C-alpha cells in the first residue's frame, strides 16, 4: 500500500515539474536534426522516434476561451524549429497563417504567427499529435511571456483540427468532434 502511494506521489511530482517547465520556459537548445520547413520528413533517417505519455491540464470549452488571448482558424505553413528545453523537453515551432481571428485579446499585427507545441519529430506525446503542414486548425493560444511565440492553451485540449470544415480533435476531450466551424464559433462566443 505504501509503495503504491509513494509511486503515485512520485509520478505526480515528476509530471508537475515537467508541465511547469513546459509552460514557464522558452529557452532554446537546438537539436542536431530537425524537420525541414520544405518537407514533412526528418533530416536524419536513423533517428529514433519516441512516443511519451504525459498529463496535460484538461479544460472545458469555457475555460479554454477564458484562458486564451487569441483564438484563430489557421493553416500550418511550415516547421520553423525543433529543439529541447531544459535538456530533454521537446518542442516544435510552427509558422501559422492566420485565416480568421475568432477572438483577439493580444492585438495580433501579422497574418503569420509562431506557434509553439510540445513534442517534435523525435519525441511526441500520446493523444497530442504534432501539428501538420498544410492542415487547418482552430487553436486556443496564449502569448509567451518571454518571446513572440504563442503557446497552445491546455495542450491537446486547445487544438482542433478541421476535416472537411468539421471539428476533428485527436482525443475529443471536449466533445466537439463533428461540429461545423459555424457551430463551434457559436459555442465559443456564448
């Protein structure tokens, strides 16, 4: 019994430290190999890909809206960079072409913004697939306090892929899959 409590407490502490490092750091440690913005493939063919499991904060739709400074419909143009922070926490930066601003409390001045996501082509997180070039998303974003990048609020909770103008969230954590863009926009504007 005590071993289970100690193991559970240890797992919670490690996960909390990991999540705090994700949300409160923005320092880059470049990787030797990263995806080129001109292709969807990794530049090194012998690199091992690792799938990790992590706990991300879970948000309801009203919490996402409240926590977000910017909610956009956009298309991923390219991968700008892949790197690790704090030595081993993987991230990717993407160029997002903003097609429609749904909510803007950050005064965006450009049609292209940089979005930072947990994971990269070497290490990605279960239930939080990487953004893909030429795909459209509705993203709930918050501006980093130390850079020009935008961070996805709630990790997988704040990322909604569009498939034939319908919502297709990887883990359907908010229950929006199948809704049209118009239905989704009405919900977030309530």
